[in-house]
């Protein structure tokens, strides 16, 4: 894969070729942070919601949902069913729009 950007040392545009192993290595720490956040969130989830998550699973949305095999990694590490939203990039915006248009739902949000 060719990547184009500015060489920070020389200050000029440059194109380099990288392979998937370099991409995986660069994302490794970020994926570890995501996995830890999922574990913490599941530990703090009330029992009544835990049952729903066990039955229905986790749905990934947003751009991060498009990271190849992230759903499989989460499934392997949590033992829960994991799926990717039909249109992960638009689902966040559409869900936010629904919340903002329904004031009853909006009032249910607890802000500490």
C-alpha cells in the first residue's frame, strides 16, 4: 500500500510503501486500549444490561468498526457475540439525530 504525506524531517511531500504488518503494529497499542475500555465497561455494566448484552451482543459503530477483524478480536476476548452495524459511518450520526429529535429519550440521559 502506498502512503502519501509530508516527511516531518525533510518537510517535503513523500510517498512510501508499507505492508499490512506495519499497519497492524502501528495500531496494536490503540487496539489494546480499546480492548481494555471494553473490559472496564463490561465490568461496570449493571446485571440487567449484562443479560441483554449476553443475548444480543455488541454492535460496533463508527469508523473504528471498519478496522479489519476487530469484531473477531472482541468476540475472542469477551466471549460475546459481536457484529458490525450495516452502515457504521452513518449509524453514529443517525442515532444522535434520533436522540436529539426525541426529547423523551434525551431526558433519560444521566449526566454526572
